[in-house]
C-alpha cells in the first residue's frame, strides 16, 4: 500500500516533468500579446506588492474590456509568485518567458531580481521595465539596451530629496554642517542611492550618516538607537514593505519628528502609514504619481473591471498609490507595444525585440496622457536611444494622518550630477560584462 | 527477478570493494549518466534546464558537502549558506582581480577559501557538540552576511553591494547556453560525487563515521578527533564553497548576500535530513525534493488548467510541501535514501517474497 502510493506520487511527478520537457509548441494562435507578471502576494513585502500587482492586472483587463486589446490584438497575462526572492524570480522568468507566444516585457517588481535578469534579457531579447527602481546606471540606453528605468531611478530620487531638503532649509548653503541620516534596507535596493548622496554631501558639505536595517526590517531598534544618539537634522527612509511602517513606529517611539523624515517613493504608500495613522502625521515621501479614483483611467477600471466583478483585488484599493503605479507601469508597457505596432505593423503581435523599440521611442505628451485618462497622474515622458528614463520629475507628498497630500512643486533631478555618474557606472558595468557601447546605427533597429 | 546478484561471484578484494558491487546497479548508473550527459542536453527544454536541473545539480553538490559534515561526521552545521557565500565571493574576487584567471581555477580557489573559513569555524567543534555546535556555526552565517554587506572591498566596491560574473568560458568554450551551463555543472557534480563517495568509503570516511557514532570510543581506538573533525569541516566546506561559486556564477550570475542567507542553510540541512543522513545518493534525493517539488506543486494548477489565485497557489505550495516533509519524516525517519534501499531489498525478492 505504502509502496503503491509512493509509485503513484512518482508517476504524477514524472508526468509533470514530462510536460516540462516537451517545449511549448508554437501554436498558430489567435492574435494575443502575452504579458508575464512577476508579482509577490506573500511574504514581508506582500502589503506593498499586492496593490502593485493588482494594478497591473486590472489595467490589462480594462484594456481588453474597453478597447478589445491593442488594435485588435488581445492581451493575455499570467502571474508568477516570486516572494521577492531572487532565485524564485529567476525561475519565474524562465517559466514565463517562452509561454503563450513569448513574453512582451518583464516588470520584476524587485531590484534584486532586476539585477539578475539584466544579464538574461539581452540574450532572450525581452525588455525590462523598472519604473523608479532597479539599476540606476541603466538610464544609459547606449549600454543598457534592454533596461528601462522609466520615470526615475534611486539616484534621481535621492537627488530630488536633497533638493527639497535644501529648499525647506532655505538654500544649499544652509545644508553645510547639517546631518542627514539614510536609514536604508540593507540590500541593493537600499544601497543604490548612497553614491549619489555621497556626491551631494561632498558638494554641500553636509554630513551623511548611513544606518542600515537588516532585511526585511522588522527589527530596527538598533538603527533608531543610532538616530536617537546622533540626532540627525533629517532622516531619509529607504525602505520597502514592512520596514516602512516599522520605521515610522520606531520614529514615533524615539520621538524623532516625522516632519523631518523623507521617504523614497517606495516608502510613500498607504500600507506604509495606514497602521501608524496619526503617528505618521507630517511624514514626507517622494511622489512619482498621485493617488485617487478621480482620473479617468481609474473610473474606467471601476466601470469595466470592478463593475463586472472581475477586479483582481478589493474595490477600495483602486486608486491607491501603489495600485496607481502598477497601472502606470502596465500602461507604459502597453503604450510601448502600441508604439511598436505603429512601426512594425498595426494589429500584429509584437515580439519582445519590437516592443523594446517601442519603449525606446515612447513619446507621451500631455495630450496623449489626457486621452489615456492619466491627466494629472504623472508627467509627460519621452524616451530616446540614449535616455531610457524619459523623465526624472517627481514631487513630495505629505501624510496628514488620513491621506497623502501631494505638494505642488515639481522637482527635476540635477543632470549635472546624475549624468556623469550614470555614464561612469554604466561604463564600469559594461567593462565588467564585456559589453560594448551601442552604435548610432543600432539605435535605428 | 531482474535485480538479483545470484551468480555474480567476486574473486578479488578489489571486485568486492567496488562502489556498485552488483552488475545491475552498474548498468543502471551507466544508463543514468548517459541519460544525463547525452540525452538530457538535447531533449530538455530551456526552462527545465535553467530553472530546475541547474539549481538541482548545484544544490545536490552543496548537499553532498553538508552530508559529509552532518551525515558522516555528525557535526551539525547551520553555516552552509555562509560557506557557499565565501566560495562565491572568493571566486568572484579571483575572477575580477586577476586578469585572465581561468574559470575553473577561480571556482576551485573559491572552494579553497571556503575551506579555510570552514576550518576556522570548525574549531569550536573540538569542544562543543550537537545543538551547541549548531549555534556556533550559526555565527559563521551572521559573520559572513555582515562581511559581504559591509566590507566593500570584498564586492569590488560595487555601489549596490551586488556582484556579477559574466562571459564565462572554459578553454575558449563559452558557457552561455543552457545546455553548456547544465553540462558544466553536471561535470562538477559527477566528479565531486565520485570523490566524495570514495572519501567516505576510505579510511578517512571511517574515521568520520567513528567520530559520529561515538567520539570517545573513536579516540580510544586511536582516531585523532582534531584531525577527523577538522578534515570533515575542510572537505565539506570545500565542496560547499564550490557549489556556492557555481550557484553565483552559473545559476544566478548576479547575486547579493541575500542569495546565501540563513534560509539557504536551512534548506540544505533539510535536504540532507530528508534525503538521508550519511548517504551520497540521499543528497540527490533531498535536493530533488526541496528544489523540484515546490516548483512542481507551483505549476500543478496550470498543468491541470485550474484557474487559481497566485497568492493561494503560493500558500498551498508551502502547506503541501510542509505536510510532505512531515509525512516523509514520519514514514521513514532515515530519509529517502533509506526508502530507496528498502525498495532495492524488496526488488531482490520480487516476485517471490517469503
């Protein structure tokens, strides 16, 4: 009996493996554009990863329901749970990249996974979109042909925070001698902004203090003890997931003024402050996008997706900060596909390589954004062969205890600082990987 | 009926001491090797190779290394992830700092560095045993995590703290395609598995096992505990270090210390315990169980076309996986390797059991 059941288990496993061996046959498919979705709905980062994932999926559903796809090409998707772990992310990538006629674009939702996929994408010819995260050096499209850190990187974010702090302090000269502490997630994600901040600290001679928090960041007592001892004038919070709300609670316990705390755009969403509520009042964060259900795109999602009970997540999540970001990421992926169709044939299924061209030639001006229903949600952006970011503008938002209020001033990262850094880092990366700089001719392809 | 050693007479000690004394076993192993080396690279899909076979092979290697320490020498270690990390980062440093360093040499030197670290953290084993030792090796894990996060020299001053290896080649051959990566790992695993098997069959393996079974008695019959324990740490860390280097270079190609965190150590310990303590074969079973099973479970809903929520699927995977671990430990506490040998025993009598 026991042996029998073991044989059964072995047989089932073998059958499963056999279906892995047979490569996915290239069916003559109905016209379908496949978007693989790397997500995490479990683990310490799930509170933030889930709305993001839901935003991506809902936008695909909405486009299918409202427009019937892109010029008649239906959109399909499949999710894979990465749990924010790099090796699992690589497995998911391998699993989804060849499915359903080939992946269009990957949004890894994690800096660590992005790093690992950056090597694989050029071989598989699939673009990576890393909106506001990933490798900062990837802005240089002449070296990072397949990476698209659209709308900002950690360097531009850090730069904008310094600009804003200088502004509130009353000018860059006032920063001299001030202490700014960076409380960061001890991973590539948290470490990325450090070179930029060091550059700035040299320029304005402020004192940069680096305080790491071990991932996932549920235990921050030591970090906040350091904050308490050194009493920095400002604290920058470079956290993700459960680390953010913990940091705010610790700040409250330590008595560090929340008004002096500035988070990156990954530390400025509802799940980060909701539990802390009034305790987080006055806390600031970078804002890549607005929140709210008033934009037309959110109304459409409510109407075409949630109105038909097809919503991925709960209805009241629509329009939250990270949900909106997920929607933007999916919109950019779809617009890149649409742009590619304009060149390679309308109503056709685009390959990853063609969509890459679309990403490189995105031109979303205000008019276009308005027609897409994104009026006021984000700034216009236009990419080029050399610039894979498209826009570095961001604002600051402040939590008032119940909602995020976006301040009106837009900041743009200082090109004078970022550009040489990007160039140097990209060159170093290329030298290590033995990549060569793209030629002008390559930009046409 | 087919699996029976009747009529296979051994006329020399050599013949009696072979790894596989039964002819049928030798044929089976030869077939498995032919399958792995010749057939698999041609028929396996890219996904199967990259996402399943390569991690399986590398973690099998690491499990063999850990099995030498835990299964054969009886020293519990929770620092396996750390030794893997040392191997990976050391190999990386040899690769970037010395121009024209051959890949295999840097992987092996990575193993050598892991050996040194392993022996250093093995020294407490001379005084403490069992759970206390486990806690001491846990220190290795924390120390190594700290070192690779904090000492920027070790990561070649990479601003993000993550390092990457690219353009792998051996003797002018590119290790780029999934098949070549798979074969590269397979060669390493085969060679090291053979070496490990021979080590544990030899004098030193007997010393380890004597140490495991009762260290006082072993010392009385003339086995030096210092030598036996530290060689176990050395050999184990070397193999684990090479596995770590392969994990970084071949599987991930870009990694950060989180790739070798405490979870990795636990996973490897589970592999060894579930696969079978003190069994090279068991290391492969354990690795297959821990690496392949969650992926199979994860994919199950898609194969059967059941639409299921991603989060629910992930939770179900963990639940079923956990239940299966408990099930196997209850059914056979000595691991899958023991089930395997029971199966072989039964097969010998089949179809006429007494």
